[in-house]
């Protein structure tokens, strides 16, 4: 597959590395000549020196052939313009970094495929570490949240069946993994199980209270 990354930030470099390692073709666009030169000498990724808001630069990058263009500059106005222009020129998918959460609605109205809000995501993960340390992995999405929890000895849920822990409406246990096998039915929860739970957006408070009770110790 063919991808274009506009913006040679740390995120852009990491993303390019991941995509190339998986066998994809990647082109990076950035206006900083020194930054581009440094990256070009240390990788096999094609680098174009230029402003990705300009059609001529996107044409040079063969944007109409791109499976996706990802705008990762530190300027939301530039990211929006890059995505709109790339989509107009034929990019199959456009993805943008949003630096300021106040701009989310603008990107939604422009129907940009995805909005990436790294600072919000980092803040949410730190919140989980503080308030719910039993959560090992956490994925927020538009209509809810998914939590992965490693069951430890002493938690209130240990020894109980799924039907006995009484999860409220708006929450659902999706899976229990035990020794690399996914269990079905009304199983009894044991230490070292991995439990995956989904909580709907409207049930966030009830879900948090349920988890704090269920996965607390003592």
C-alpha cells in the first residue's frame, strides 16, 4: 500500500517506520530542509521538501494514488487544508492530527475520516492509572470505552461467576482469557484471568463505580 505523511514530527517518523516495516511504500512531506535531509540519510523513505498545503507538492507526492494521507503538522489549519486538498485530488482516506481539542468540531464538519488527539489520549490514560490502577489496557472510542483488566488474588470478583458480579446496564463483559484460551458461558473468575469489559458513554459513572467495587481488593 502507498501512504503519504505530511509533517516530519516524532509521530510522523514513528508512523513511517511502522508502515515501512510492514512492507508499505511511504512518502514524507515536510518544509524543513535540514530535518528532511537528516531523515533521508537515515531511512529508505522518500522525503519531499515542501509545503503539503500546496497542490503542486501533493501532485509530486502522487496523492491521487495514496491509500491514505496523514496530516501530522503542529498547525491545525494546515492539517485541515492538507486533508481537504488531498481528498479533492483523489486520496482514498485522509487522517489528521488535531493539536487543539477546540478544533474537533471543525474537522468533524469537514468529514475528515479520523481525528487524532494525542494530548487527550495521554491525559485519559494517566487518569486511568490514577483512578483505576487495576486497568492494564484502555481504549476510548466515540460511544464508550473498552478496558482490559488482569485479575489478581484478593479482588472482590475472584471466585464469583459472571452472573454473580451484577454488572449494570451499559456495561458488558466481552471476554475472559485464561491461559491463552477465551472462555464462554457463566465462568467463575480466577486470579490471572484477563477480563475485557466495555462501558457505554452514557454509563460511564455507573461503569466506574462497578469496576471500583468489583476489582478492588478486600
